[in-house]
């Protein structure tokens, strides 16, 4: 759980992000203007987390704050690239340290796109979503799988199975 002051900071950052999407930055997100707007918001939020650390916060508090900030940007990017409430949208799961809510500074943001569609990897919206986050200078690790592929892979790969155990919902379709 986030410290109350950190929760306020994350919610304020997400409101600013939502306003930028509503004001049209999201429409041009693949262009320079949109990326610059969101990169500036992200850098400002990360500087806020750095200020919390410089003020003496412990590493667990800072890692939870970084996870909360990143959640907002993942959700915002999802809304821009997967508009509306489509039952065919994927779910995005946070994995590893990010999934535990313990994102360390400069750590990878590990995401799993969970989709009913076996060709989900070929969805141009997934590629655009990832490019957008990369353009914000986030280090993204990702995979796209169906629920069946997750079950099969978890049985074959204990590292992936552990990642699933530590996963949490980040954005997209609930209930997949």
C-alpha cells in the first residue's frame, strides 16, 4: 500500500495525465508533441519520487511509489491505444518486481498482454502501446499470451510460473 501522501501524488499525476489525453495529446501520442507531453509528465513524476527519496524515505516506500506512478502511465497508454470498452481488448498484467508493486529505479517494467486471440502479438495497437512507453524512456519487457499458453508455459518454465504468481492486473480487460 502507498503512503497517503504518495497516493495523493500518484492520483494527482494520473489526473494530469488524463487531462493531457482529453486535451488531445493522446490523439497525437505517436507524434513528437504527444510523446514530449507525456515524457515531461513522466519525468516530473519520477523527479517527485526522487525528492521523496532525498527526503529520507526508505527503499520500499520509493519502490511502491515508482510502481504507482508507472501504473498511471500504463493505464493512460492503454486508454490511448485501446479506446473504448471492447470485449476483445487484452488484459495487461504487471509481472516480477513491478507486479509485486516493488519497482526499483531504472528497473524493467515487465508486462504480460493476456488475450483470447492467439495472434495477439500481431496486434498493431500492442506495438504502438509498447513504442509509446519506450518513447517515455521506460525499459519494457513484455510477452503476449493466451490463457492457455500461460498455463502450458507455467508448467514448462518455473520462472514464468513464479512471475504469474507475483502478477497483478495493470490495465485493460477485467476478468480475462
